[in-house]
């Protein structure tokens, strides 16, 4: 069936939801069509590895963002846009063409998959609400799950499972959970917390292969160890999904994303990009690609406004956050312990870690320190940070 819409949003994640809201704020009447490959409508993605496991009152229905009701958009779920012709203002799906006025690429990223760790009934590359549902069914109290990867997915899902009585083995190449983003004293604290919760930590290890049968999966590590489990959860990072942009001849950036200007316009006429897939200019940190909620929602909304004709520029330095058992943090910029770092302890259990590159603060980790994101952002902006950074961000500084 051929369709026609004023606004076409390709992708069904948080950036897509925010874009529809941005469009609707500016244009009360234009038609919006969202086409997403996921089987579910847009969801509050952080809940998949947090609240849905830790808050008994949160159900899968609660995490749906209610995009269609809030914006009047038409949603095509489980549908891929297979082609885009920017000059003709036309997109293609398996079921027909879509004529549009302005389009947004909010295609996000695809999990990086290892050849010898094929996705399957018991091997979950964790990203969508469907993945959550599958893992919930498999990971019963007392079952054994192997989590592969120590980054955001690996560390959050491990904590979530352990808090639900699941016996977890976590396999990751770094020294501690956290994807190598923490300075040693925080990394040690994190490792201790996971060990205290009964998690079997296989640090410094990678997975080389998995073999599934009807009842369990056998996981082989790079030191030859084998583990058997009811399920394997994998989080090895994502690759920005630029296939549609590439095929349409849209310019990409060296970081693998779709290149956008400050109005989130791509190199093609009337095609914008936002969210995980977009390589944008951060006013403080320069051109970058960010795979976190605040970026997806803030950039998505700005893109929607631009699509509907408002003259807005995206000039935001996004923050991100994580919850690991009772530990948690908010952060801005780059968390890279190989950079020069300054570690400050403004509270008994809170720590601020400043990451510096060439004398400038490029990242701030607010470890168990809350309400200080704006102060961290201001510091990242400064071309001449003070020589002594300690005490600059006290607890509760807004
Ligand atoms: P990630 O980049 O955080 O972690 C990837 C991890 O893969 C590395 O840290 C490493 O531990 C591991 N790894 C690589 N090769 C391995 C191997 N052969 N064996 C074992 N481990 C290996 O990516 P992710 O955790 O997959 O997260 C996916 C996406 O979801 C990211 O875009 C992330 O930003 C996003 N996300 C964000 C949050 C948050 O903001 N709190 C939470 C969940 C997911």
C-alpha cells in the first residue's frame, strides 16, 4: 500500500518518540508516520535494564511511551524502511512506497554480534522490549545466566538479574564491571559490590563461542573454561545503523554516524538525523556521537521542531546515568581513565572524577553525587578550568 505523509520518522526508539512530540508542538495538523523495525512501539529504553527488574510496580505496559496517543502519529511497527530517495522525497518498505515532505533518520544502532555467538532462543543480544520479555521468561529465580560484556548492558542487566535471585556469571575483558570507564578506586568499589551480591566475576576474559541445545547453552571462554547456563545475555556495544543513509548517498562521519549540522540536517535535502545514529556538534566537546537517553530525547525533539519549520539549533551537552545495585552515577562527557584524572570526595560515599585532556575538563563522573549535572556541564564548557578542581562540585550543587 502506498502512503503519503507530511513527516516521516524512520526508527521506533526514544528519538522517534521525541521527534513526533517536537513536530506536534510546532505543527498541530501535519501528518506524522513513524516506521520502526521493532515489534513494539517506542519504549522508555532505560527501564529495560533498570525499573522493570527493580521496581515491582513497573510493568512492560508502563514503559510504552504512548507516542500515538500523545501526538496522533501513525505507527508502523515491525516494518523496515528499505530505501530512501531524498530527491524524490520517497521511502520504500516491503509493502509499498511512502511519499513525504521531510524525513528523519532515527535508526539508532544494532548490537554488535560475534560470529561464534549466534543470537538464538537462549542467546539474547539485549536491546528491545521483546528481548526483555524473552530474558524474563528464561531467567527464573535460581537459574544460571551468563552475561557477556561489562559495559552499560552487561553491568546493569547483571545487577538486575542478581537482584531477582538469578545466579549470574559475568564475563568481560576489563578489570571491573563498567566497561573500563571507571578510575581504579571506583572500579574496585564496583567489583566488591558485585561480588557481595554473589555475582561470579570473570574479569579479563572474553567469550569465544556458545553452543545451544533445547535446554541450555554452553559458553566457552578464551582460557578454555566452559560454563553452562539457561540463558546468555550479550552486550558488546552497538553499531550505528547507517545502512539506509549510506544507500541514499547521505554523508557519514569518521565516527560511523550520519553527519548532521547544528539544525540536525544531513547532506540530503529535507532529511534530518537524530539520536544514537547522528554525529552532531556538541558546543563544548566538538563533533561526537552519543548513545544515551538524554541525547536521544533532547535531539529527537529538536529535530522534530526543525522538521516542522522552527529555527532551532541543537546545542546540548547530554548527560547520562546508570544504576548498579545501590550505587549510581550521573556523568557528562568522556569517562576515560587513561586521561589525566582528578579524584575528589565531596561526601562520605560520593566521589567526583574529573577527566582532563590537554588541560581542559572533558568528562565529569558524579559517583553517588546528585543534582550536579549542570555544574559539571558548566565546567566542561570552560576553556580555563581552575588549577585546583577539588571541592568545585559539592554534594547537591544544582
Ligand atoms: P558498551 O560499549 O557499554 O559495552 C561493550 C562491552 O563489550 C565492553 O565494555 C566490553 O566489556 C565488552 N566486550 C567486547 N568484546 C567482548 C568479548 N568478546 N567478550 C566479552 N566482553 C566483550 O555497550 P553495551 O553495554 O552493549 O550497550 C549498548 C548500548 O546501549 C550503548 O549504546 C549504551 O550506551 C546503551 N545503554 C546505555 C545505558 C545507560 O546510559 N545507562 C544503559 C544500557 C544501554
